[in-house]
C-alpha cells in the first residue's frame, strides 16, 4: 500500500510538471517564452528518464504524457514502465522493462486509430486501448 501511494504521488507530480510545460508552450508568443517552455519540457523528460533508470526489479512507474494545441485541447496518454525481475507482465528478466502506452481518454475521433475486433456476442467493437512493448532492453 505504501509503494502504491508513493507511485501515485509521483505520477501526480509528473502530471503537474507536464501540464505546466504544455501550458507554457500554448502561451508562448515570443522566442524567449518558447525557449523557457522547451527547457521545462526537457526537464520533465530528464526527470522521467532518471526515474525509469532508478526502477528496482519488479517496480513500475506511471507517467502521464500527451500533447495539446494552442486551444489546450489535446490527447492524454499514460505510460507505464515496469522493470522485470519479479515476474508478472514485466517478465522475469531484471535487465529489461515492459512498457505500456494507454489511451487515457478515447474520444470518438481517437477511437478510429485503435485496433479493434467485433464481439460476436454483443455486436460491439472491442478496442485495444493499450500498446504493450515487452522485454525492452534497459
């Protein structure tokens, strides 16, 4: 329970930093403002890379990622990075990670880009909202 609370708090911190970077880009009207927003984005990515490198065997990291246009409408994805070594979906190899990219909000337009199959029982489309990459070398 403690590890889960820490992981959620870290994900919240990443979301705040990402939101600030996206909003900085949206507000930038001068080169200097765009440079500051670029620096904020680079800091978010640097911290994310550091946190991924520090994952212990069997640990996972959740990071919100996405993009937005000038109107701040965009796409929110969640990236889950899990280091192997403890079995589960990350696998047994402690020197590799599994990565899942999850569409956090699948609107009508976005659904067109997701793999799907027809459920013969209900007649509804079942959509794959996650892309999983297994055994990614560290």
